[in-house]
């Protein structure tokens, strides 16, 4: 293993659904990750404090509302955040 060539990764995911009534359903969820990693550079072997560190993060959320108006019609409203 090379010095300062490390990685710490956390990934989370979750979903919820709630049937408010016979005709209305709410759904929500999200995904996120965080990666804190260091890069080995051979030219900095004796000066490890100058080896680069990186932090990558991502997250995404969603929600939907499904409403059934009758046996033949419905609508769905959705929101997403990236």
C-alpha cells in the first residue's frame, strides 16, 4: 500500500411511502455519498503534507404525490433535487 493513498467512503439511501388516504399517496427519498480521499504522488514521498486530499460529495432527493380522482383518472406531481 502506498502512503497517503487512502479513501473513506460513506453512502446512504432511503425511501418512505405514506398512504394518506385511499386516493392519495406520498413518497419521498434520497441518495447521498461522501468520499474523502488522498492521492499518492511519488515526487512528494518525503513531503507527505503536500500530497493532495480530495472531498467528493453528492446528494439527490425526490418526492411524489399521487392522487387518484376516479377509477379512470389520476395525476402525479413530483419534485427532484440534485
